[in-house]
C-alpha cells in the first residue's frame, strides 16, 4: 500500500477498485481506499516510484490524474528497495533526456 495524491477530480469519481496506470500506460495496481484528494493504492513500486504523473481509470475511462510519494513513515527496511526502484527509473528515463520527479 502506498499513498496516492489525486488531482482535478470530484471525489466520487475515484473509488476503491479503480485501476492506476503509470505514464507509460502500464497498469500498476488498484486504488484500495479514498479520502478526499488522498488515496491508498496497492501498487507495484517499480512501476510508480519516480515515474511522474499517473492516471486513475474506472471502466477504462480516465477519471483523475495522480501522483504517488514515499511518506516519512515508510518502513526503513524497504529503503533499499525504494532506492533501487528510483535509481533504476532515473537511469531509464535519462536516456531520452527527460527528468524524473
């Protein structure tokens, strides 16, 4: 489970079970709960950390833009995994000159 910030969408459009798609168009998990502009998603870390904007889809229709972030309460034991994901994604994205946020 990882926090997701939801942008530009009425809260009722984003609901549990919605699909999260990364900027490459890859399905990377699902929304599990929503509270206002915040959500929790069961997402594959390698597919979302450092990949920039994502979108949330319901029935294959985009309902919101979103981003994920690593919160300060994230378990220390996974720091290495998160660091590896960010480093791997930065290396992949810099080949085409784009910047990872």
